[in-house]
């Protein structure tokens, strides 16, 4: 029996979909059988980030309404054998799925898969309630901005009220330089307010924009810093102990050479 | 400075909330309210009597909401978004960022203005 994990944030644009795509992919790279479910009906994105948009025939709404078998709606990833996507519907209304249907869907999926990773829409209304309905665990994504942290706090309260009592936090798009100069909230500032367990920190990096636009998750790139951060997060979700990554900016080749000569 | 507690308020019923209050959560009670945790930005407490926060107060609180000017607000870390006592409304001065560690403070009405000072146990 697998685990159902919802990735949520409240605020839009903090990286829910990017996190879902990368963490889901990284879990699959660990050899787990994964399905990612896009519950953002009407604004589907997860398929685009994964580069699977052109393979969609049936979607989540078709699957829960019985227009197709669940298996038919699952899209197999083009790179990994054990990674699947259940895409959201694009032309249907958000209210076309009920929380009961979502719970039933999740319980079916977790029989098949080791992890069911649910990409939640922004907001706290119907779509959010659907997304968390069948989830046992939650990952809350925030960025070091006051508004995002405020919304994360609200979401954690709502998750607790819904019985998901120990959500874990991912702080996305950290910029170490700005934290150092005091222009950006640091990890400690955020944890001070939210008081939840930290699952990981992801540095802000241009590589994300490139990988998102290409439809290729950044976890495939061994040299990508956010890619490493997401792979670490996947390992922690899988139950491994992995230390937090060092956020120090990578030094240039030249300065490393200089440091080497100095130490000799 | 010795703070004084009104006997009338002390005899009112009191609720004890044993968790932090997060954004969007609120407590409305016509007696006193004690929070064993933080009150985060976006959270709201409206109480007829005193409010006591055994943690960081960063949200909005209204003590003496039924008009009782003897009501007070006490917090281990005092940094509310907005502070109301009876019909008085105050907020921290603009540009005043939360400065971190400091002793517990409490707020009350004195000479028709809200005064915030370091907390001293009543004698």
C-alpha cells in the first residue's frame, strides 16, 4: 500500500507544480513506482512541465466519472518506466469532481503505486479541498516572501483542521546572497513563524526556468543545484536521512584554483 | 511600574487554547483568552476580557471588546499587527520591524491611551 502526498501552498507561483514534477521524478529515479496527479482542473500545467502534454487522451475527470478506465487515463513518462501522470482536465469545470470521488481515486491509486503525489491548485476553495481529500501527508511549499509564508501558515491551519497534522515544509527559491545581506527572509525566520518540520530548501536558479520550458525535470541534470535539492527531498520522503544541502554559492573555477594555491 | 488586574475581569470565564493560532484562525470569546502558543500574522483574537499569549503575538488582538477599559494584553513576545483595547486601536509605527528577542510585555489603557511596557507580575 502506497502513500498519498499532497503538494500545496495556498499562494500561486511558489513552485507547487515544479516541486511535484521534480520530487515525483526523483522518487521514480529511486526505483519507486510513482503516479503524479494534477488536480488543477482548468489550469493544468504538470503535463507541460513534464513534457507529456501531447500524449493526453483521457484526464482525471474522465477517470472519476467512468468515461474511461483509470489505467487508460494514466500517462507513462517518456524517460522513466515506473513514473505515471494522471493529468487534469482542461476544458471542464473545477466543480466537476467531488471530494468523495477524489478519496476513492486516491485509495485505488495507492494500491498500485508506492507514492501518489498530488499537485494542488492555488487557493483554499473547492480545488484545494479535493486535492487534500485523499491525502495522508502534506508537503507545503513556500518561498521566502512574507505573503507566501502567510499563505503557508493559513494552509497549515487548514490541513490540521482536515486531519493532516504534520505537514512538512519546502522553502523554495532561496537566494543565499540576499539572506546574508538581510534583504530576504532566512530559513530560521520562516520556521520561527510556521513551526513545522523542514523537508528541504531549494536554491533559486535559472536552471529551473530552462528545465520547465523544455519539459524536462531538473533532477535529471547532475549539475543542477535545485536538481540536487529535489533529489535530496525525494530521499527524505522515502525515509532516508539526508543532511540539508550547503546553500553557499558555487565558487568559480578560478577562485577555487586560487584557494588551492593559498592552502599549499 | 506595578500592573493592576481588574477584579471584575479576573472573575470572568477564561478559555485556554493549547495550540498556536495560525493565519485565518480566530477566537471570539466574551471572557479572558489564554493562548499556549503563538498568534501568527493573519490570526485574530477578540475577547471581552484579558488576552494572554504564552508565545509570540504577531496577529491582531482585541481585548475588552465589549468596552471594558481595564482589559490588558500580555505576550511573551509582543509584536502584534494591530492592537485593540476597548475602543482604542493602535498599531506599531511604520517601518518598525520585529526586532527579535525582548522581555515579555503587556498593554493597557492609561490616561486614555494604550501604553505598552515590560511585564511585571502583579503585586
